[in-house]
C-alpha cells in the first residue's frame, strides 16, 4: 500500500512569511470572533539578534530520555478503552512502555520538566500520585520532579490491561481495581524517569513538522460541521494532519538521543474484540522507529521515540470510513452513525479492512505510516525545523475544581462549568467501538452480572433541575459528578498544566480535546504568548498532549457539544468545558515568563482511591501441569520447515502469566542458531511474535501457553527455535516457581 506523506519542506521562517493556513498553531488570529486569516506579523527566526556564541548557549539544555516496561497482567484482566466487560486479555502481542523525556535549564537545575508517554489509554490521578510519591521516596535530586513539572500522558491505546484507574466509572467494567495492574505502570514510569535522569547530558533541541496524510479521519464530521463555517474554512481537513517533533541531541557526543512527537489519532486500530495486549498504532510506530534508528552510527544505543497523543477526540484510525457491517454494506447514518436505528452494526474500517486479521494488520499499517512520517521528519529536521531557543524551562500545575468554576465567556458573559455528567450518547459509543456499555443493563439477578455494577447501581441518582440546566442541551444519562458513593465516579478536580522550553509551549490536556477544540486551545495560548512576548522575539510554537495526568473524558467545542454525539455527551463539565480550560491556561500563562518566580496555588488535591477501591478480581488460585507432564513441556511442536508468510506455532504446558509479569524481560522469544550460538532475534516487544495463554481446567489448575511467530518477508533463512518462560503458583504453599520451555528446532527457507 502506497503511503502519501506530504513533506513540508519549508522552514518556520517560510511559514511565517507566507502564513500557510494549515499550520494553525503558528498563527496569531483571533479565536472567538472573526476567524480571519492570520496577520503576517510573525518574526522570522533568522532575524534573531543572536551572534553565534550566544545562539549556541541559548540552545543548550540538560536533556535525558529513558524507557521502561509497564506491561501489567496480560490475561484475565478486562482491557481498558472500549468499556466492554467481555474484552478480557488472553495474551500479548507487544509489551507496553513508559517513555520519559526530561528537559532542564543547564544553569538552573531546579527548572526542568519530565514529559512521560505511557502506552496506556490515558494518564490517571492515582497513577500520577504513585509516581510522585515514588520520586519523593527516591529523594536526592529526584526531589526536583514534583507536582508542577511531571506530565503523565497516555497514548490512548485501547488494547492494554485495565483496572488501574482512580475513579469508579472505568472500574465498573473491569470488576474493580487491580493493584498489580496499577503498580506495573507506576513502577515502570518511575524507572523510565530514573533512566532519563541518569542519562542527563547537555544537548540541543529542535522542532519540526510534517503532514501525515493517511493515518486519521474525523469520526464525527456531523458534530465538526456545527463549528462556524468561517472557522472551518481556515482548515483543509476535518482533523489535524500535522505531526510535530521535538528532537533531542547530545552536544558532546553529537548523538541523537530521542524524539518526542505529537499527532492525533485514536488508539483504536485494534478492535473491540481483540484480546491481545499491544501498544496499538503508536506502540507500533515507536517500536519501529527505535529499532530502526538505534542501528545508526549517530544515534544513541538507548534512543527513545515517544509518539504522544494530541487533539485525539474526534479522530479515528479507521481511515476507510464507517460502514454497516450488517450485510448491507452501506455507509452508516451521517448524523448518528446508526444502521437501521441501531449503533452496534456501524463500524469504522481500517486500511486493511479486507484482510483476515484486519485489526492487527490495520494497526500495524497506521503505526507504520506514523513511523515513516516521523523518520522522514527526523532526517530532514536539521534543514526543515527550527532550533528551540532561549534558556527558559518552565512549568506550572494547579488543581481546579471543575464542578464549580465561574469565568468570563469570550463573548463577555459570565458562565460556569458543572459537576461531571455523561449524556445519552456516551452509552452509544462510537464508530470505533459501538455501544459496549453493557453495565447499564439491569442484570443484577443474572449469574454473569457485573459485581461492581450490582454494588453501585443503587447509588445512581436523578440529576437536580440545576444540574440538568447547567448541562443543557445534554440529556444526562449518568450524573457521575454528584455521586460520592461509594466514591467519586469521575474526576471533579482537574489538572491544569503547562510546560515550556524556549519558544515551545506544551498544553498538557487531561481530556480528549476534539480537533477544533485543540485548534482553539493552541491558538488561544499562542495569541496570549505573543501578547505577553513570552518567548521574546521568537515565534511561539504550541502543542497539545494528552489525555494526561487524569482522565476527564472529552473536551468538545461548545458548538459540537450542541450536537451531542459521543464526544459532546462525554464532555464532562458542560458546554463551557473547553472555554474553561482556555480561560485557566491563558490566565496562568504569565507564570511561564522567563523572569517569573511565582506559581499558581496548588489547588484542592484530588482524592486517591487506590486503598479503598472495590475489587472483585480474583488472584491466581494455583497452577498444575497435566498428569505425567512438567511445566514448560512441549504440547505441540513446530514443523521442520517454514517459509515467509507462514506462521510458526508451538504450545507448551503453561502457568498463569500473572504469577510473574516478567517486566524488563520476555515471556517468549525466537532464537536463531548463528555461528554455533543460539542468539535471541525476537522477544515480547516484537509485533510478529504472539504469546497466547489459556486456562484449560480451573479445577486441575492446568493451562496452555501458545507461541506464534508470523514470518514476514524480511525474515532471514536459517535454523531457529522458540522459547517460553513462565512461573507457576504452587497449590497450598502459594510459592512461585520459575520454569522454561524450548521448542524443537526448525528451518526457515
Ligand atoms: C472482530 O470484529 C471484526 C469487525 O467486526 C470482525 O471482522 C472479526 O471477525 C472479529 N474477530 C473475531 C475473532 O471475532
Ligand atoms: C458562581 O456563580 C454562581 C451564580 O452567580 C454563584 O452562586 C456561585 O457561588 C459562584 N461560585 C463560585 C465558586 O464563585
Ligand atoms: C454568550 O455565550 C453564552 C454561552 O453560549 C450565551 O448563553 C450568551 O447568550 C452569549 N451572550 C452574548 C451577549 O452573546
Ligand atoms: C431492575 O430489576 C429489578 C429486579 O429484577 C426490577 O425490580 C426493576 O424494576 C428493574 N428496573 C428496571 C429499570 O428495569
Ligand atoms: C495506601 O496504603 C499504603 C499502606 O498502608 C500507604 O503507604 C499509602 O500511603 C496509602 N495510599 C493512600 C493514597 O492513602
């Protein structure tokens, strides 16, 4: 499949002079009235009054990157994202990681920030709390990382384990909270920060952009069309196609340390019926770019590629459009994405819709397209990008109670946000995963009833007249922000956070901003930054990353909110949610000024529920091998010979993978016999190697581990074998015993 990636072989200087309308965040146009084309009053980079020496100094920062494993329980845990209680992990296609990027002021070590990209559905209040506690416990220079300067973003993958989130709502489908799932993320995130911290070295940063033409579409165009025509006319596309990259390069060694990119596309390439753990399309992109670039001479061995999520709200990776999978083959209803009045049959199609394993192949392809774009940008950034300039590294963070916030609407009237609530369309889902919210069914009497739902459904309340009025025109389905029993269902206390290095300002968004919401938010900050001369004579560049720090569902524009599709129905704090975020961040922006020594109030701390969350998730009881067999024995062996396009398969006597997450390690591997030595050539990080696990008898405690290696075209001929590592839980004593298995050898021709 040919990819059409339009490289923007222009510098920011050119953009400034010609004012390309697509690069919206580079413009100084007014947000709320008159969406006229941007005035061309930007200052070209090259006109900076910097001599060579000071320019070199100005672009020197303290830089560090680090990556660590956060793969939680890969089986028997509900997966996070589609909110389908039946989507439970059965194995692993790709390990999950936290990627940490630290930027510091070389002369003021306390001025620094850590930006984390986690292969998770989102950031989270409890996860962030755990990371900050861990940093404080590490002590010493780790005390420099704190509430204000640590940003915990998720890639929005929908194919990782769940049960780690702070608030009740997402815990319902996962049968509650799981400490192991939570701790894997916190510990790995901490380790990634430690690695980044230990690698800190003087270096320079550059920023560049590229268009990725065929990796995202708008899944709610009907809502997007509600935005003013004049505003829409300024953009070629109904989603942002721009990928922005921040490149990290060490000064002394000259080596490239890593890249951090922002591009909006939902992590829903893996479908709602997938049960293998993966990092979805951004996990693929990161793995491909890291493995590719690490081979190069001028690239650090520990090069880290972060593919951070952006204004993802109404984007979809299902680029072929949404169709009725009911045999009719028709496109879904434009206004509400239904087929014959039902939303279940409507599903977006990925690029490889017609292939057998359409979810995985489309996921790989959408990941590959981001990787290809990122690689060309990486290669061209020294000529097409701009250096990050100015020594300032600044950050701010405050907690804001969004259930009671009064502020001035851009039109001058006083408006407020409301306690969180979800509208009816929330239950309908989207074309990426329609109608999965089965927990609203009144099934408490049935044997497979959701135990959490049985406990909490009685706490649901009818919204007050005031709450209904506040959320108008949203019809309230779940009045989540007003239910304190047994604890809060969704956040009311929301993270407000901004980071800045030189002319780059990063909005750390706690929710999924839609395309137009993200554009307005970035543009408002761009305008404020310019008004304040925040970045001196250098053109500010504003990016938005998230969902981060918490999960506040969606942030739609007021006009999209009026349409009440999924994104509007999931905009928690009412029609003025976006404007509240814009108002708060623009108000706090002066704290990021070069000479600012002040910070906003810390705000009210959010509740942390890790110790009081409901949990109906059972631990592992015990494992036993079948009679006359041992753990790790081969149950079905490989064939003697394979060719590219084949799938190598082997099955072993297994044990529950939850006994040992094998973090920073692997469950399965492929070894090649090279020069008389068995050498590992594939592990859990590789997309083409799959680990599946199945309990064959709960009573006997037996289980089977199956390994599949999908041979691509690039596989080298030779002699190979498969390996599997497990840990069993001994009946009665509960002790955990490690074991391993090996397949027979096979030849790839
Ligand atoms: C998963 O869903 C897709 C799309 O509805 C379908 O084509 C595929 O066959 C399903 N896979 C399984 C294993 O049921
Ligand atoms: C917000 O405004 C309303 C209506 O004017 C008022 O009742 C309320 O006390 C205000 N809340 C805050 C936090 O200022
Ligand atoms: C300003 O916007 C608010 C919220 O959309 C609306 O209720 C109000 O009528 C508007 N006021 C003016 C003067 O346009
Ligand atoms: C839910 O189920 C209970 C018990 O079967 C029944 O009494 C109640 O009327 C049902 N509620 C709704 C809204 O269907
Ligand atoms: C949860 O309990 C542990 C152990 O008692 C304690 O160390 C931790 O601080 C508690 N966490 C919170 C958020 O209260």
